[in-house]
C-alpha cells in the first residue's frame, strides 16, 4: 500500500484545518494509507478526513503507553491504528521514514523538522502554505514541491511516489 | 481498536509457524489489529494468518527507508501497513508500547527482550512455548501467563485487555 | 576508549549496591568509560563508584529534556555526562548498542531486557547475581557469563572486549 | 556539567570547518562538554577542536553496533565517548534533547532538522552562517540567535544556558 504522511501544526488556522481534512479524504479515496503524528490541529483533521472516506489511518504518537492505559473501545471500528512510540519528537523521524511521500500543511518548528528529515533522507515533500527556507545567498533551498490546494498536493505527492 | 502484538523468533519451528498463523487469524476474526515486528518466521506467519481473516496488520520494522525505496504495489490491498522505524532492536520497545497485550510464541533473545519490556511497562504477556525465567531462588518469575495453544493464548490476551 | 555498561535494578539490595559501586570503581581504574541507565539503585551506585576512581561516566536516561530544564551546576565537575534520550525503555537499546560489554548486577525485567538485547546483538554479557533463563527443555540458555564478584565480573567483561 | 551540541553539515566549507574547530576548542576551554552527531565535516572539526583543549566530547552517532564491532584502542585516551544509537536521523532528537544549548554552523537539511527540533522543544539555538527561515508573510521566524564568529556563538550559547 502507498503510505502518505500528512504533517502540520497542532495549533492551526481554519483554512489549514479544512485543507488537512480534504487532503486526508482525497488520499483515502485514492487508496493511500494516511500517516499522521497523532496530535490535534492538522493531524486530527487529516485523520478525520481519511476516516470520512473509509481510509486506513495510522497515528504515530510521541507519547508512550500511559500508566493507566485502557485500550480503545473495540466497537469503535473507525478509530485509527495507534503507534505509541514513547519517543517524543524522535517520532517525527519514524513518521517520515514510514512515508512514501509527505504533505506538509502550514508552518511550525515541528513541521519544519519533519520536512527537513524528509529532504535529508530522500522522501518527496509537498508543501501547502508552509514556511520558506533560504540559503546563505538568499536563494530558496530546493527539494520541496509547492502546492496550491489539497487536490494539487495529493496529485503531486502520488506522482512523486509513482516516480 | 484493540491492538495485540504477536512476537517470536524469525527462525522458528513448524509448530511455532502454525501457532503464529492461527493466532493471527483468531485475533483478526475477533476484530483486533495485529502488530508484528515485520520479520520472518513467527512474525510473517502471524501476519499471513491475520490477512487470511481480513484483519488489519501493522508491521513495525527495525530497518528504515532504504536508499532505493519503492512503495509497495498499490494494487496489493492485502499488504500490511509498514512502520519503518529505522531503529534496529529499539523498535521492540515501540512494538510493546503500542500493544494492549502481547502473545509471545517460542523463544529467542529478541522475543525475550520484548517479553521483558512488556513486563517492565505493564503490558499483559501470554506465552506459548517460550523460555522460562527463574529468579535467584530458582522460583519462576511471575508476570507471564502460560497458554497451551493459539485459542487459549488469544482468549487469555483478550481477557487481559478487557481487564 | 573501552565502554562498559553496568545494568541493574533501580530497586536493589545492599549487596547489589556494594557490587555496583565496586564494579564502577574497578572499571574506571582500568580506564573504561562506564555507561549506565541514569537511574537509582545499581545504576547510581555504579556511577558513584566510577566517580570515586575519577572515571568518565555517561548516564543514558529514559526521560527527555524537562520543560523547566536547568543545566547541571558547571562547578560540579564530578557530574556525569547525561544523554537525555526521551525514549523511555527504548533507551535500553541505545545503552546496549553503545557498550563494548555489559555487566548486569541483580535481576529485574528492565535488566533482563538489556541482557536479551545484548545477546540478540552480540554484545558480551557478564552477570552477577541475576536471573536464570531456561529453554523449553529446561536447559540454561547459553550466552551469559556468570561472575562471582565485582573483580571477577570486570575481568570477564574486559577479557571479552579484548576478544 | 554544561553540555553544548555543535551541529552542522558533514559536507562543509573550509570556513565552516575552521569555525567548528574553534567553537569546539572554545567550548572545551570554558569547561563545557561538547556533543556532536559523530559524523565528518562540522561534526569532526568540533570534536577535534574540543580535544585540542582537552575537553570531554560525546559523539552521538546515527549508526548502531556493527556486526564486526571492535572497541576503540584503549590506549587512545583522546577518543570521544561514542553513543551508538542505531537510530538513523532520529538520533538528532537525542542530540538536541541532551543539549543545554545548540550551536549550528552552516546549512543542510540534517542541520535544519536539529535547529527545528531545538526550537520545538525550547533548547536555545545559536546559528553561524546557516539558512534563513521565513514564515508565510516573508518575516524571519524568531527563535534562533545569529552569531558572527565562533567566539560570539560560544558567548551567546553559554549566556543562554546561564539564563
């Protein structure tokens, strides 16, 4: 299965929330597994969008098993698979390594760390409304495809996966 | 969803292979997500068994994204979700932290590390044909439930999850 | 430099505390860097023993940077180097991978996970007062050298390192 | 002890190499432990600089224990302590979590991931000759202190640590 990570801030705008939801739904409709970091904001919206299209979602969370852990309600068949890494922000590296492509929506330091790890390790990255990175000469650093809306982002990500 | 890890050696006996396949199938039939370490032997058999019952399987692998990575064939809808941790044997800790219960089949050092991590962190463990651990007085260390066959193991694991 | 991990329970006996202190001191006197998991009990005693012999100690801790982090007092030159993995029990795998040999003192599930990871990955292990592991036929699983006291353990560990 | 990470590209310019060496030497002269990612380029130069001033250096490497591992020559007392995480680029998160402050020299995706992780988790960052990050309005994203030379960078990092 093709696995696409949707990354973005836990604290995001209404536009970013809508973009994330649509991105998740479009990916699921195309049969891709949606990977997220398991947080709120862009992460939660992408998960909800994928669920709306009956997609498989895996939330790769920074926290581990809590001392008072109770499993999710087995009757809630819509819930995501949850990987509890217990590794804090190091889970970003797992999320990226597990992705065939990354769609980043909005800007934050956590999101930037994921974009940077993806570029470092050769995972295709598509950005929708994110930060800009300039090298010492003021030139945009290459490596990230810019998209204008969710449909554009999903098309670019799946095209990159197909190679 | 309830998530149960099936652990065991990559190099295993025919009996252990059969047990792992049946365990995966029984878990999937009960609606549980099957987590494995993504290797051969017990891990592969548990995955195949869960697939035979149309279950969701997540393979949490020790290796990361290879330099020449190509995504899985998108038409192979039976393939497992793959988490490429890139963390070697540290992925054992992620597998255990993500599990609501663990079924260990057979004995090996890697399997023992998973049992020990589970007992260390309070994840219920059921053992089918595994090693025995004695304390300094020669007494069996408590913490692992012994099962006699796959049906017994699955019943014990799900009972432990239900609390 | 030779790096030797000293592993053992956070909650240990007086004998184990004394053994760990002597082990740390003997390793430091032989010029080995002492690696520990950074906790209490055996871990703290090994660290103190190595400090008593002016050794270099690295504490590889399970927790990460706390929100209210303050660096250690720069005038406390006796303090250990601290690696804050933020990875919970997955730090056990880092501790083992970083060790040229492991000395395990006493028994606990966390300690057993470290012994198992070491045996899984080929790191020599010397055990002083630990648990016993039997395979399905009731035979002791090979791979761990048994020591009778700290001097014996240190000699065995350094001999294993020297190959 | 105060622990400062020196980050930067494995493939760097002569100026960056010289800056890294001086930064390592200045940190060691001030009594700080120097943490690096254990690679070539900026990482190796920072390590060499710290050694030149008899400092303690810890190399937190991405790779794990190789199958044919041989410990470092015990007579080479100048060698760094080596943490073999076996976690690939996830080691960047460990390096950052273990640092009281970060000095980034030059620009690369790996270095940017470390800067982003530091800003995400509240570790002070000083940048010497690095990339620039602009938000959607074209404004420089705050959070990184810019330095003009190694002495400036070390002074800024230690001032940030002192709070």
